[in-house]
C-alpha cells in the first residue's frame, strides 16, 4: 500500500473518530459540568464503535492507528518506520482538526449555542471540569489507560492472534476505558483527539492540552517496552 494512501486513511479515520466521538459528547451527551442526554454510557460506546467501524474500514490500508500514541508505540516496537510515524501523526492531527472543525460548524447552528470552557468534547481536568479531579489524577489516568489500551492492541494484532476480531476487541477496550475515565479527563488516550477540539475551544482546553500529549505518548511507549521485554520472544 502506498504511503499516500496510508496517510490519507489515517486522516479519514481520525476525522471520523473526532466527529463521531466528540460529536456525541458535544451534541448529544455530556458537557464539562456533567452528563446529559446520551450520557456517559452512550459517549463511551460512541468512541468505541467509531474505532470498530474505522478498524474494518481503513485497517487493511493503514492498520487504523488514528492515534499518535499508537503510532509512536508501534514505532518503538519496530512495527512502524520513523518516516511513516511522521506521516501518520501529521495526517492524524489534520484529520482531528478537520473533524473538530466540522463539529463546530454543525454545533454552532444549534439554538443557544455557546462555546464555553472545554467545548466540543475537549479534554481537561480541575475545578469546573466534570468530576473536578486534579492534575495528578488526570496524568496517571491518561498514562495508565493508554498503557492498557496499547497492551490490548499489541495482543490483538500479534502474529498468533485472530485478525478478524482485533477491531472489535480494540473498540470494546476503548469503550471500557471511557466508562472509567470520562469523569476524570473526558478520556483522551489520544493526542490528536484532544488537539482538534482544543484548538477551537481555546481557553483552558488549550492550556491543558500538553497533558493529553505527554501522558498518552508516555503510556504508549511504556506498553511497547513492556511488550518487547516481558512478552515478545
């Protein structure tokens, strides 16, 4: 598969993830002050099902990373070249920004629309954000849940695993992570997913963006190292 097709697939997949997942949160499900409408359960499944759908749509083309933390982990594990890592991350960020842009256009057409703090499903922490968890809790949650997410991905995409079930298992694991982490940070485990909405929301969402880049990438690297040392032959 050509590099251009792989990068385009990653951009499309991340676009869909942000539009479906953050769209469910911003339009139908949850605000920075608490869940409403679709609620926590619905938001969790929206993100999980978006990954399942994209896994079977673009998985054969690019592997369906749609997440810089996954691409970095795959590079550390020797499963992705540095060149493709750069291409994947750029495409993922562009896709996420485009997805958030389309979401903004749609959401702004609603009666009484206001951006407010942490708008468009942005991630965050602290006073005024969902469960009011502090920065330490937010960082640990993002690092640990990304680590577990990558362990599932490495396991389900291993040579002796069933490739037909990988997308479903990965999507379910992402939904499980959201069940726990939404009240803490809104759940990122994906720097691109956090970047898109934060650029449009500005304010606290943009100020706190660093955590949703550093913690997921660190968690992904930790999973790659753990897998290589303790599991892989």
